[in-house]
C-alpha cells in the first residue's frame, strides 16, 4: 500500500516521532507545523530514513490558509491512500480567570478548529479515492476532567465528538476515523508546565507513534474507533 500521510504538529514530540517511524515505511509525507527550521531538519531525516517524498507546509493550522496549502501538497504528492494525523496542539493549565482568554480560545482554535480545517481540506481527496484514514491524537482529557484544564479538556472532548460524528457520516464511503487517547507522554509539551508527572513514568512519544502506525496498517476489513493508551502506571 502506498500512503500519502499528512501530519499536523510534526515539528516536535508525538508528531515528529510519527513522521520518523512512517518514513521507514516509505510514506509520502506532508509535514505541517509553524517552525520552519524544525520541519526542514525533520524532512531531511525522514528522507534519509526512507520516506518516498517529503513536503513541508509551514503555517498555523488554525489559519484558514494553511489547510488548503496542505491539500495542495497532498495533490502534488503522487498517488496513494490519504492519511491525516491531526496532532497539532498546545497546552496551558491553570485557573480560567487567571489565563489570557486568547490562550484558552487558542487551544480550541488549534486542537479542534485546526483538525476540522485539515479534515475539511482533505476529505475530497479521500472521497475521490474511495478510502482514507483520519487519526486524531486526542488525550485522556477528552473523557476525563482534570482540574485547571478547562480549555484543553473542552478542545479534546469537542474533537472527540466531531470525530465520532464524522465517522458515522463517512465510514460507508471507506473513510476510517480513529481517536487515540494517550495518557501523559514524554514530549516538550510539558517543558513549560510546573508540577508535571515524572517523565520516567510517562509514555514515550514512540509508543504513541507505533500505535498510529498500527492503525494506518490495519487491514481494510476492520476499523478501530478509539484507542486509550496509558502509561504502565495508569493515568498520571
Ligand atoms: N504530551 C502528552 O502528555 C500528551 C498526551 C495526550 C495527548 N497529547 C497531544 O498530542 C499532540 C502532540 O503533542 P506533543 O505532546 O507531541 O507536544 P509537542 O512536542 O509540544 O508538539 C506539539 C506540536 O504541535 C505543533 N503546533 C502547535 N500549535 C500549532 C499550530 N497552531 N499549527 C500547527 N502546529 C502547531 C507544534 O509545532 P510548532 O510549535 O512548530 O507549530 C508541535 O509540532 C497534542 O495534540 C497534544 O495535546 C499529548
């Protein structure tokens, strides 16, 4: 199978680990995030790691112009099943009244709005192919409330609901939608967050990447709607 795989939030953490893993399977990769240098360096590593081709789309996925650019890059990337891994996200925690409202709304714009924009831009190509895969990197926070995580929980729960409905509407047309709900994962997301769980107790980013690869490679005679992936000690 040949895959044209879009990863949003590819410059770091889970997205980056996923790009490096899928490169080994010769995916044609379309990598999106805001940091150009990190994406360019990753693109070189993916190419030397076996990727069939790599396109870089630098831009904020919550910006209306970015997702159409991603779709253009997919159209230029040859043939093959279109896979979308919605991984872009930011996290900031604390008391809601003490947070800048733009920070809180920004999380929803990127996590939920960005995934909706990318999905909207890529669905036509999937429908034209009669198949496609959308994998949303959600979080345990999509189903469990954590104090101080109002906007993050809202964005993840909203994306979970969006995705379940998307699956209902498009699965008969060959489009699989899977929500992946990882627990705490050792990535730079935690760098600016005080009092985070011990990094040695977290999932490695590679474990989430391996789960995403498993879902992409799943035979077409089955679909997995949701995977909850926790560190061995459970929710941290
Ligand atoms: N780490 C965890 O414990 C954990 C657990 C469950 C779920 N998750 C989810 O996993 C996903 C990846 O997070 P991570 O842990 O790998 O954190 P990370 O290392 O901070 O990666 C976040 C990625 O999102 C990108 N991004 C942020 N805002 C963006 C925007 N507006 N447009 C495009 N890209 C944007 C970042 O790149 P740029 O800064 O270059 O734009 C970066 O590549 C997130 O959705 C997160 O909520 C993480």
